[in-house]
C-alpha cells in the first residue's frame, strides 16, 4: 500500500514579485467605482488592517508577510524532500485561464508528459524577487501513468473525471499551479519532481475582478459541491493508496478572499472570523465534516477556494493522517489569508 503525504500552501501570485505588489488587489479595489466611498477611507478600516497598510501602502507589511511565508515554504519543502514522492498532485484553481469559455468542468486532471513554462513571470509581470530571467523556460515533468490511473480509479468510484493529455494554458500552467510549484521549491528552484495538476473551478460562469465577482445567477451552474469535493478527496486517496507510487497531495489555494464574493458586498479584506474558526477546526484535525459546508456559506465568507482544501480534508480523513505542523497568517490588505500545513505520512 503506497504512502501519502498531505500538504497545503498558498498560490498567492504576488509572493514572487515585489513587497509593495502584495497589496495590489486592495489597491485595485480602492480604485473601483463599485466600492462605497466611505469604505475607501482607511479611517473606517479595522485597526489591524490600518496597521498593515501603514503609511507606505503596505510595503513593509508585504516584506514581513513574505519573510514569514518563505519560512513556511521551507518547512513544506523539507517535508517533501524527506518524503521523496514519485509525483506531486496539486489541487488548485484554474479560473478558466486554460480552457477559456470552451469548457468549464468542475475539475479536470492534467495527464501530460511534461510542460514547458515560465515560472518567473506572474500575471504578466516580468520582475521577480529571485532576480531570475522572466523569459527562462523550465520543463516540468508530468506523471501521465499516475494521472491516468487516477482517472480510471475515479471513474470506477462513480466520478466522471475530465482529463487532458497535453498542456492547454498559454504559459503551460495556470498562474496558480506555477506559484505552488515555486513555493514548494523556493530555494533550489529545480522543479524536477513530476507534478499532476488537478484544476478545480470554484467560480462557475461568474466573472471575477479586483473588487469581487459578478452576482450569482440562480439558474447558472454551480462549482463542485463541498460534499462532492470531500468525497473526491477521499476517492483520490483510496485510488492512489492502492497504486505503486508515493504521492504528495497538495491543496494550493488561499482561504477566504476579499474578491471571492459578489462585488455587491463591497469587500476590502478577507473574512477573518470565519477563517479563524475554520482554521481552529483544521489545526485540531476536526475537518471530517467539511463536506457539509453549503454554497451559501462559501459565498457569504468568500471561501470558494476552500474547495481545494476540502478535497485535501477528504483525503486526509480517508487515510487517517493528522496535522503535524500548521500556520495561519492573516492578510488584511493582501486579499486572502494564507495557511501552510504538513500532515503525517500515512
């Protein structure tokens, strides 16, 4: 029976750019005509948010946030090195970057041989904190045998997985997966471990911009339900545990986002109290009921990207893995809260 390592981290794209860029989503929202004028005045913000914003639009807070996150990335990287997986499966969002409007599956598995991409270009920005050539092309191996094994196993478990046999993103990988790969190999940047990206659509046909998402249309299709996401995680763990490969399962997404709920709500910061409550459950291994979340809760708290973490919760519940290490960082001005976690190997 194969062993599985569970990890969780953020895909935050501005983590690889400049200190002041980490607050760019907030800066974009402050320019929006949809945000109520009184909310744009820092005097009306929570004290912790004003403290992060300070007198430099969050540049010092951005530097401190990156420093703490790099420490977390190194812990995850060390756990990954110790585990020596045959491949890494990453659940992260692909907000139609790859498939555009051609298809919007709830999730799809990338079973390509390899992908050539530019890991040091983030959201079109050329600068990066590494001083790397933004035009540098890296070849990241995939693991088609493992991906196809998963597709077959999920189909036999009652799922209808969509899969692709070649990269479809213009840069090879959506910015979310590119970010997670860099975060898990922050110092060495060798990118040699095979990766199987599993793209999760948390938004459906809604439009997302810096000040939020378009309102929910009641008759529109929904993303995968939390209950189905949890069961998908469980089934993924069962299928891969019965395989011949050692696999690391990674949730690569933020928690609540200011711009992951309708722009009618005029959000400027993540949902702190709901995220804190969720994290208390997470850190104490009390996530076996995470499939019971509702669409209304995800919308109310801007927690749509938690669908990736719900899949990891299902997988860890299935194999009985426990949280070995975890950290929660509040990002009042950074659009999202960030969690990094290492589970026991099971």
